[in-house]
């Protein structure tokens, strides 16, 4: 789960909450992870060496909340492995084999994470889809996987109508091939809800979030992390609608599941604590907001390290709350600390680093120092 920086200036809108689309990354992983058992079989058939298989499995089962730790190096190494995978699959089975399509899908995912959308992720996903359509037919679940993954790229680009159209096609295939209560059906419903949120269609989003929660609860059990993710999604919609009591209730339920399933020091726990803090901030319950931000930051520092940019996100959020309380010196210190971490993670020319420095100057001027 990704931490959202809750600041109107950072989102580019004056005097209010970020637009619905700014919450996208906060809800779900950028790209759905393919089925692990299928991928292992494909790796074995592709005659990959043990090291490549290990990298392959690690890359496709990693949690996005960890991806920033060494993103450039990790993605480069994964890309090399997937290129080898693709070449071997193509040599062994030909360009029109589903196993070659699986390699293309993995390369597309790496390109998606690199934000190489048009000539990278979309082009590779398109090739994978064409292979799967020809080899497997229009109603095969792997065809739906390609449609879903392509829609994920559109979603990252903010191309909501194209994303929604492809999610709809993927959903139809998955419903027919897998049934209404399959976790992959829930995945597509979840992402469609995300599009509705970005379009301000909150009631439709809430209805889909409820369906996602019901499917995941039935198929995965009440204490599965994906059930917590569904509760988080529902809570976010309630928050966007100003229904703060229901938002806090659902975040609380999500937190309980995460702490039991993942442990109290998992980054996802920190994400939910941040969410709860944001609701308290919206209610002007500033001390409770700061208390939850503090708990979130303690988890992040222990789980991710002192200099992880997610720690900077929480510092930034705390600075917003300090500023609302007219505690300008503390706001200045928090903005400055966030800027330092952003600079180390992304470079001093990155928009987040620039904005944090700007907000620190604003807070300093308000403090009269």
C-alpha cells in the first residue's frame, strides 16, 4: 500500500483536498501480480536457471510498499532477468506461444514500474494480448490478465475511460471463466472502483468496494491482508464523501486485520494509521491526528529505515497538521525533514522535494523567523 501525501499544494489544487485521482496509488498496487503457481510452471518450462527463477518469483511477488528501497537497481536487474526469460521462451516455443506472452507480460510490468508507458508497457502488453488471443481464445483467463494489466497502465496515465473499458472486458472474461467469487474477479472490481473514485462517482465506487470485500472475505478468510485492503478502500470512499465516522470504523477494522495478519510493524499498518490520522485531521481533531502520524512514522522507521521516503511523507503530513494548529516552527522543521528525505530518494530537483522546501519557507515566514 502506498502512502498518500495529503496536501493541496502538492496535488496542484488550491485550498482543499487533492482531486480524487490523486488517491489512486494509495489504494492498490500499480499492477496486479500474476498467479504465482502459473509463473513457476512457466519458469520451469522456460528452462531458466535457478537464480533467474528466484529473481523472477521475488520480483512478481514483492509488495509495492517495499519497492522504493532500491527501485532503480532492483528494476534493472529484474528487467535483465525477464529479457533472458523472454529470449529463452521465444527460442524454445516461438513468438506465438503463451509462455512467450508470459515473459512479455513480465517485461511490461517492469516498464510500467519504470513509468515507460507508451513504448514500453502498453506496447509489450499489446503483444502479450495478441499472442494469448490467438493461442488461447477470447474467453481464456490469461487473456483477461492481459486486458486487466493494460488497463492498469491506462489507470496510471489517468486515461480513465480506456481503463474502464478494458477492465469491463477483463471482468466479463473472468466472471465467465472463473465465477463470481474468484479473487481475480475481486481484483478487477477493485480497480474499476478506483476509476469511479477518480471520476467522482463515489456511490458506484462504494458498491464495487463492497462486492470486493465480500468476495475476498469469502475466498480468503476474514483475516487476510487483501480483506484489509478492501476495508481500506471502502474507508477512503467514505472519507471522500465526508462520512468520517464510517471511514474511521472501516480503517479500524482494516488495522486490526493487518496487525494480526502482518504484525504491528508492517508498512501496511503504517499506511492505515496514516489514513486514520488524515480523517482526524479533516475533523480538526489535531492531537489525535498527530498521535496516529507518530505511530505510523515509528513503524515506517523500523520497517523501512530512517531515510525511506515514506517517512518523509508522514513528516510532510504532520507538518500540514502543525501548520493548521499555527505551530509554525514545528511545521517548518517537519517540512524541512521531509525535503531532505525526498532529496535523498528522488533528487533535489524532484517535484516532491521542491514542494517540501517551498512549504518550509512558507511556514518559516509565518513563524516570523
